[in-house]
């Protein structure tokens, strides 16, 4: 009944590769005999808790009424994309192949975004072409820093061209390109988590939206589809301010509010609340917003509650929960039918 467009996956297929590493991140055995995943920062987590379990994910989806989930690599594993290609490619291929196998084993329940070896553009584009032949793969995840400015976006045109060629999706997710200083908020900052995971994230996604909406870039790739999470940052809250400054500063330019609706650009409502969703509907239209959870049961409960409380009509609510994503994905994958999922 519901399609979850933003469902991160902590890939257990990488466990053996992480066991073989000699520097963090790696899997090692502690003094107590328990295997742990150790991060570069020295933090550890038991392997049994650090990776996702398919049966547990399906159980969560069934409890929450999610008919289809779009899997993508969880952020703490995306450092792999920045490794030299002779290290990253094998791991990312294993991850992408495993995602496709999950999709094939559970028809209609899963589709997926592949991950790419971003340090080598030729290898990344070759992997993009390869994965688009795999069952269930509907596109690829790319870092939000790639679209902060129009100049940044120039370097990622080949990815837009590849998505356009395959009529595929680029999932623009907050995060660094290889070589970017990261995180942008110092670890010893006051309220570090709030500054990084909300203020920095939302501001970055807003910048991505401005690049993609103001530049005319997407018109050059009409068959590519773009998915940005968290309502595209703060744009729904700031669009009136953008219009106001436009009238004052650049009155000869189109109003920003008139540039936000693109036929191939969608956002998800992951982690936002009822008022934010109402603002998103006002800014983009309900037909451009999709449901997202981050891949957790808490995230699902949060987003469902936000949609229930949002002052939007039932047609808009169903569109966000299911119909928009179904339209976004239907040319790329077979999804669980709406009525069958409801039963």
C-alpha cells in the first residue's frame, strides 16, 4: 500500500570484505570474542547489530504496510565510494549484485539504487551501465555535494547523461564527493549533531534544489529522473522569502516559486513533520512528493504520523504514500500492485 523511496540498507554482503581489511573501517574480534565493526573514529558496534537482516526488514515492512522499499547504501558505508577504484569496485559490485538478488528473490517488494566508485568516473559510468541491466536496479545514489553549485554540477553531467540514456533515477543524497572535507561541522562544536544532521544537511539540499531548478540543467536531460530527500531541504519554508528578494534584487528574473516544479524532479518527505509536508505541497504540489523512512521502523512511524496530521486531502495523502512513487518507478521495475498490497 505504501512505497518507501528512502530505505537505507547496511549491506551484510560486505562483512567478509571488511574482515579482510587491515585498517579501519574494518571488522575485528574483540577481547571478549565478539566481532565488531570499528569505524575510523574508533567507535565499535557488534556485527550482529551493524548490518541489516532481510527477514527483519520484511517484517517491518509488513507491520507498517510498506509494499515496496527502494534500497540504497546507508551513509556510514559510503566511504567505500571514495576508495581507490582497485579497492572500491569489487565491494560496490558485490553490494549492487546483492541488491539485485534481493529484488529478484522478492518480486515487487524491493527495487534499489546502486552505488558507484566515484573516484574514477569512467569506472563509475561503466558500473552504472552494468547495473541498469540487473533486475530491480532503478538508478544510482550520488552525493549532494555534486550539485551545490552549477560549477559543481558540470562535473556530474556524465551521470545525468547516463541516467538520461537509461531513463534512470539519480538519488541525490546529502554527502561528500571523494576528496571533500567532511564533515563540515567540527566534532567538538556545540550541538554538533543538530548542526550537522539538520542545519547543514537541509541547507545543502536547498542548494542542490537551487542548482537543479534555477539553471535549466534538468531540461537538457528530460529522460533522467532526480530524487532529492528531506523535501529538498528548506526550500518549502523559504520560497516566499526567495520570491521577496527576487522582486527586490532581480525583478527581471522569474520568481523562484515558478521554477521549482520540474517534470523529472521529485522529493521525499523523510523525517519531516506535518507542517513541513503542508509547506512542501504548497511549494511543489502533492504530485512531486514521495514517502520515505530512512529504512527504519521509527522513521516509518514518524512519516506516517506526519502525513496523517498534515492538513492535506486524502487524494494528496495517497499520492504521497504510493501513487507518485509508482508513477516515478513504473517504467523501471515491477512493483507490488496497490490493491494486492492493501489486502
